[in-house]
């Protein structure tokens, strides 16, 4: 029986695992468009420090859910779920393949498992381990039909080196200036700017710590984030953990051929 649910490819993995490059390659090969599932790249002007896809990458393949709100505007998991589902319908409606990619596990799970959320006036349930502001999931269904979920999981030492290299590249692109601009415009208490790299380099820009100390903090915090992301995704037994590009091409081809 052919599913009436629109097909969806999901690529997950920890930060610096190579998800963006793979998603772009698969989108080009299979006529797809990318939905970014990242809790930091939804914010405008937070470009360098979030490793947001570049303008060149966005010209290669259309990207959705980047630059959605200002850093001082609220954005919840419920907001992401709504916009992601709208993007999936839009992409499929134009005959393209939606490819959701990211490392924000709660965002991805909200779509895959059709989380229901409490209304903004609902009472907080302190027993819920996945509380997030006023948009905590209240209901978890079975995983979305017609979905292929694949994962990238390089060795942790590889990830750490990639993070180190990426921080150096960010600095060469003007990350210090980005940090100074964002804190001067939005203020120190802005929730979005509590992301690891921004916190560390705020202290550097204000001459509270050295450049080496700021870099070390950024690298350490991103590495710890990668470890948490690995733990989150490892709980989902539906993820196909693959080792190389050829395996991804093969499994996507098989999945899409079954849908024809």
C-alpha cells in the first residue's frame, strides 16, 4: 500500500559531523530542498558562530528555516514543528524531495514523532524531562511514516579536530565583529546569545579573557554539545548509521524507488 504521507529524508548527527555537505550532495542528486533543524541557525545575524550554511551553499540548494526570527524574539519547538511541516508540504507540493538535516534532537523528534504541545497558558508539568519554555511535548506518537532516517557519527577525535578547525575559520571570517555587533544590539541577557561560542567570545571582546581562552572554551563547549547530541540520537533505533557516501546514495535510492 502506497503511503499518503509525503516522503521525508532526515540526516542527523552531532555538530561538525559533515551533515550539511552530505545534505547538499543528496539534495543535488535527488532533486531535493533542505530543511534546517538547528536551534541556533533560526536566528538572524547569528551567521558565523552557528556555522550557518553559506550563501554559496544556499545558491546550490534551497534551504528552509534559516533566519526565521531575531535573536531577541521567542522561538519554540512547537514553532519549529509547525514551520517544518509547512515546509515539507510546500517542497513536496512542488515535486521536490524534502531533506531535513540538523543536530537539534528535540526539533527533529517533534516532527518525526508528532509531538503535541501544551498551550501557552497551560500549567507546567515538572515531571516532563523534555521541558522547554512553554512548548514542552505532551504527547509522543509512533514515528512518522514514509521517512528515511540516516545518521553521521564520526569518531569523537575527528569531531574535536573539525571543531578546532572550524573555530579558526570562524575567526578568519570575522566572528569577533559578529559577537560585538550582536551583544551591542540585543544585550547580554538575550537567550539566543547564550550559545557556547557567543558566551566565550563576549568575554574576549570585553577583555575579560584572552583569545586562547575564548577559543578553548568554544571548542570545549562545542565538543561537549557533540557528545550530548550523540547520546540523544543513539536512543533512536530507527536511525541508519552509515559509514560512507556510497551507502547513503544506495539507501536513498532504494527508499525512493519503493515509493514509486
